[in-house]
């Protein structure tokens, strides 16, 4: 939460050197407008900005202050004295590295957003998730990949579970679906 820009959502990617201040719901759904489409997709997949509003915004744009005032009601005149600010920083992994960064970044954005809006059993913004919560975050991360168009998939969500993962590849052979297609 921030009081610097009430009724807005500020998204910043330190590593991509990009920042935007969103004032209307339609801006959240414009994933290709800047380098922050993945962060926008994370807000939608986490339920901060409901996916159902995208179609409504085609005919009637909604100020984010109206949405945020419903999410964070205050006593009195129903104005929202707060805004949301989301800042990410991926250290030393280049964009397009094929290291499942987008899925795991989405998972982090979704998990912290769900915690901040009390969609998880923990009131803390840090720590582990329960297994059903982890599975929900993984499903939402896959949705976020689809929305943001970053190209990750179900196989990339392993970072949401603790521990090391061992993947062992073998050369395809006759009879395998990948035979003649992959290396």
C-alpha cells in the first residue's frame, strides 16, 4: 500500500528499467503497452483486478480508484486514500533466458498479492504456503503466462515448491512422440 498516489497502481521493474502509473482498469489489460505485461497479468491472475472487468472496459473504462475503494473501504466518503505499488527486480538473469523466470516471478507476484488481500491462511507476507494454496498459485501463474503472453507453461512452475528438482533428458528414439522433431 502507498499513500503517494491514492487510487492508482504503480508497477515498476527495476531490472527492465520500466515503470508505469495505472489510473484506469483498461490499462491493466493492455499487456503489450510496455515491458510490464507480466506484472499486469500477475495482478489479474491474483484477483486484484478481476478478469471479468476486461470486457466491461471495452465500452466503459473504470477508474482504478473506484475498484480500490471497494477493495479497501474507508469510513466516510468511500474515497480510497491508498494506492498499490508493485516493484520487481530479477537479478542477473536476462529476459528470454528460458529459465522459467516469468512463471516463478508470476508465482511470487500472485502469492504476495493473495496474502496481501487475505486469500491465504497466513496473514504474513512471507513464509511458506499450504499445499492447496501453492497449487492455486501455480494454476494462477499458468493463467498469468497465458494472459501476459510470456510463453511459460505448466512445467515451469516447479519453483513454487521447495527443494531441488532434478530433470534428466534423454535423446528421443523411434516410437517417441518427439522423434524427428526435437534434438
